[in-house]
């Protein structure tokens, strides 16, 4: 659930009409933020896959 909340926060921080030019994200900041979002989203897929298909992840 965290990556989905961060996506909306990232979009809000890019709204220059709402925040003004001074407080909106810079392009380099967007690259860092979207990289973190993609990594968190990929990591959140692992527990979801374990719940849906437990036979793919044996207990050991």
C-alpha cells in the first residue's frame, strides 16, 4: 500500500500551480523519487505473490 500512497504524494509535489515554482520538485528529484517508488513497488509484489501462489515459495 505504501507505493500507491507515495505515487500520489509525488504527483502532488510536482504541481507548480499549487506549490509554486520554489517548492515544486526539481527534475533530478523526480528521477530519484520515481526510482524509489518503482523499487518499493517491486518489493511489495513479493509478499503479494507469496500470498497468491505459496507453492512458488517453499518453506525451506
